[in-house]
C-alpha cells in the first residue's frame, strides 16, 4: 500500500496535486477540509460542529477530526492506498494516524511537504477566493489566522515524520506539472 501524507500550509497546492496523484497511482484521496465542507453543505451534526472553527480559521478539535478520518479510511477497505490531504494537522493527529494505520499493518509510506513562502500563499488564497466560494479564503484576517495556526500547531508534524525518516520537502513553486514531477520523483525514489 502507498499511503502518502501530502503536507503544507494553506494554499501550498495540496488539493491540486492530490487530483493528479490520484490519477497517477490510483489512490483514495481523503481531504479533511473537503469532508468538513461537504458536511456543512449537508447540514449534518458534524458540519455544524466544524463550521464555527473553520469560519474563524481555527482547527476543528482533534477528537472530532480523528474519529471522522478513521471512519473514512474504514469505508475503503479495498483501497490501494490513500493520500491524506490536510491531515494530520497536529502532533496528536499524527500519533493517532500512526497507531491506527500500524494496527491495520498499512503504515504511512512518506510525508511530502509542499514548501511555499507566506506572501505567495496569501496571494494564491485570495485569488482562489474568486472561484472557491470559501469564506475562509476571502478574508485576509482569516487567511492570516490559518497561516499562524499552521506555524504553531501543524508545522511540528513535519518533525514527527522526519524522526521516522519519512519526510521530504518539495519546492511548491512552478507549474503544476513541474511540481507533480517533483512529487512523483520523491514517491518513486
Ligand atoms: P483545508 O481545506 O485543508 O484548507 O481546511 C479548511 C479548514 O478545515 C481548516 O482551516 C480547519 O478549520 C479545518 N480542518 C481541515 N483539516 C483539519 C484537521 N486535520 N484538523 C483540524 N481542522 C481541520
């Protein structure tokens, strides 16, 4: 099984590249942000719980997020592997994911971290707001909050996988194809 943690700050290109990696490797794409948004749209209890955090650019609590992610993985018992996009975002989530996947004997294969500097992230998110319809992309204060939360709570997750020698940094600037080639080279090396 190929289990990829696609990592990086908001606006780094995780969603865009996930689409191409799914096509290339036949993996199941699990984006916790997408799952929360579809629950908000469907007005489910989970969506109602997540919305206030997302609107403010804060993380949804770990217990809610971990439970949801595990139940999504369990829906795909025949998967060739997964792309985890936007998860894990805290060290507690990373530890839970490791325990969960180890118990299934399908551990994380690698973490690929898209690296993009902060001004470029802000530029991309504001541009994306024009078409994404995402309230959290349209408000510069919420964008700043998301970047600050990334630095404080999410960036340490890279260290978690570096300790396991699973971390690779990927230059996230360039065309979609150039970045995809870098990701594939890291996966296949
Ligand atoms: P994203 O689509 O990955 O940019 O995520 C959008 C928002 O969903 C984030 O700002 C968080 O509020 C929430 N979210 C997504 N994934 C997670 C996660 N792994 N842990 C906590 N909150 C999350």
